[in-house]
C-alpha cells in the first residue's frame, strides 16, 4: 500500500515540474505577429495591449519601445493607460507588454496583461519597480499561481503613452 502511495506522490511531483517548465516556456508567448494560434496559443500580450490601448504597434513585444520612438510619447514614470514594455530575455525571448490599470505609488502599479500566466488575462496585478534609480528599468511581477510577487527581476524599457 505504501509503495502505491509513494508512486502516486512521485508522479504528482514529476507532473508538477513538467507543468511548471511548460509554464515558463509559455511566458515567451508574447509575439504580436501572425494569427496568434501557433504554439504560443490564442492569448498573447501584444495583441491584447494593442486592443485595449489602441497603440498601433505590432511584432514582438520588446520591439514596441523602438517602434514607438517618434510615434508615441515614452516615459520612465508610470501613468494609467500606459504600456509597460519588458525587454527580451532568455525567459521572455519576445519581451512582454502590460497595460497600467492604476498607479499605486511611484514604484508600484497594477497592470492588466495577457499570457503572463499562460493562456490567461490577468487584471489588476501588481508590478513593482526595483531599479536603483527608480526608472522602471528593473521590475518584479505578481505571480498568481503562488499568490505573491515572483522572485525574478525582469529588465524593462519603460512606458509607452497612448495618444489622446
């Protein structure tokens, strides 16, 4: 009887690790091009941010910062409705974009974002500036599966301010 229980526990542990690894891979699913129905799934950050802000940029989320130059104001201070642009990293090869729902303080915002948790739209999730210069160049993001801030620090460019 104990062997059956031990095997079941081991199987649950292995499954949890596989699912966690798959979740990390899915964080990369923030490309903005194509049909949005490849291995990245139908819910992606860039098309979601474009839809809710009307910022007319496309392609990988990390490319939005450069594309915005001369088209949209950019800032290193958060504002409601702005798009927070994450840089590309090994964990986020396409970068990531989030939409600022509310500014709680100069170093904390609540964001709405697609596919931070794979396949889901998160609403009102905290993002905290942990940069030394308070310029939003390094951030930590709420990770809802653990109901706490994630441990990873992500590099960010700053905020794109929608027109109007």
